C-alpha cells in the first residue's frame, strides 16, 4: 500500500513533468525558420521607374489592438476588424511608396489568426512585401492574469511594403536582454533590424526597419550602436533610410538617455524631423490618443537623400503608436 509521502511525491513528480513538458512545448517555435525572412509578391503592378519624390511611412501597428496593446483585457474580433479599416483609411491617402511596419501579426491567436501584412498589402495595393518574424511561440502566457487574456500561439514580426521590387530581405537579430530571468528568456521576442534592398530603375535604396528593446536601456543602447554601424556600412554607397520604433525619446533636459543622440551626433545622418523640433508636441507618436512621447523615427544619409517633408499622421488609433511619414528625393 502506498504511504502518503510516496503518494505526494508521485503527484508532485507527475505535475513537474507535465509543467516542464508544457513549458518546452509553449516556448518552442512552430513556423519553419527558413521562412523567417521572406519576399512575397502580389498581382498588383510594380513600379520600376525613377520618380522625383517618394513617400515612406513607419508604423508600429501594435497588432491592430489599438490602445489595449499589452493590457490584460479580452478583445473581440470586431475590434481588430475596425482597427484594420482605420489603419487603411489613414494610410491610403498618403499613397506611400514604402511602409515599414513593426509589431504586426502573421497568424496569432491574439488577433484571430489574420495575416495583417497581407490584409494591408491587398487593401493598399502593394505588390511586394518583405517579412521578418521576431516572435514564433506555441503559447505565450502573457499577460499573466487572467488566463483568458493570454496571447497564446504567436507568429508576429516586422514587414516592409513596397511598390518597387525588393531584391534582398535580411533579418538580423539584435542583442538580447542578458538580465532577464532564465524562465522568461525562451518566451521573449527577438529584437530585429530588417534590411531590405529595393530596386528603383538602376538605383538601389536600402531600408533598415527596426524595433528596439523597450525596457532595458543598456540593451537598447547596445542595439542602437549595432544599428548605427549597420547604417554606416551602407551609407557611403547607397541611399539609406533607417526607421522604426526606437523606444527612446529625444534628448532633453529631463531625458539624458544617449540612444537617439547616437544618430543625431553622427555626421552625415539626418533626422526627418529637424533636431530642434523633435520634442515638439506635434511630433509625438505615443500614445496615439494623447501623444506625449516621440519614440518612432526616420533617419537618412544626407549625402544620398534629401528630406522634403515629415509629419506624424494623427487621428488614427488602430495602434497605440501613430505613423510617421516622410517625403524625400534620392540625390
């Protein structure tokens, strides 16, 4: 007859094995890693000719969760359908040539398994999409409570929509947060620099789409240093646009973090917004309902690109961020 201690030990062992098995399964990927960086095409006509001016947009779309992003709330599909239409309505009038997207879902339980890249590309008639996966997990138990709000199965990342052919799409994983607890690391998303090589007539344009670390400042600075070197490796030979969610505010009397200064203080790199206006309220991008922080940026190399106009696209709350648009010429 099994005594009580043995019974408890068996129960504990069974629970531990089950928990560990679930942990391994939940933190494992399910999507083929050979498809983590892809170039996809649609039937819409490609542009190939050289233009006098171009328009580029960066938008952390927050998987179309609006102002509820990362909150422990249950969301109906109607919310995502509505926010998709809001995003389309805001982006379509801009008639952009390129759109860099961050935090966009390809097939995730949290957003009802809609491929948001394809949905936007079709609605906005973009013939080319370059994708980069940064979060591929069987089950993400976040937010922790209540369980009903868990993200669950995730396939998410970044993307570039282009009206011109994309010749190369590279996914570069940036430095990870070393101080994260060991049990959290397997569930954490990869922070990426997505590098796309666009062919415009006989010219090459390089777009570097980033989504940097949001909490750990030390890691974010290291990621920015790497991204800066990456930018400089292209900037002498090609027009280069660096854009995305930097998760860092501009330098000011109250913000001494050096991340954005890395780019502002490097000769040959210009911000789409003039330096003296970066802290202006009208250039804030977060949160989208009452923007008070600028954390989304567009930078370029001034020897190859001339910025013409830049503005935040306001009055759209399909995400907790606002899109940033720049018109430019290639020199």
